[in-house]
């Protein structure tokens, strides 16, 4: 893969990882906010989130995994873009839940 294609693959892998983390936490409750202690009180889910983060880092930073996944190392700015996409999904999901709570009253 060329450099820009490999960077795009790395960013896609990373953004998808952040999306998975957000959906893992947000799926705990249909209408309840993820801004509660209960969101983080499940050890198995916390381990899954940690493993997802490790796989994201290793997949974009370790040579043989980069070759396997067709990815490349990401700059801090590229990591922040991927994180921003995850935060954006989190905000949209929380807004959707707030609307669901308000309309169910």
C-alpha cells in the first residue's frame, strides 16, 4: 500500500475502534445516559474496552501488524481526528437518548 492509503487504513481502524468503544458504553441502556457510574461498573466490558484500545495502538504502531492490516503509524493529529469522530458519535448518541427520555414522559 502507498503511504496515504496505509494512513487512511490506520485511521479507519482507529476510528472504528473508538466507535466500538462508544457503542459498547452507550448500548448499556436504551434511554439512560452513559454519564453514570453504572456505565463503568462491568469488569468484562471494561476489559473489552481496554483490549480494543490496545489493538488500536498495536495495529497502527507495530510493524508486522501494520503490514497485516495495511495500516501505518498515525501522527498525534490523526489520532485526535479519530478520537474526535468517536466523541462526535458519543454526543449524537447522548442527544438521541435525551430526546427519547423527553418524549417518553
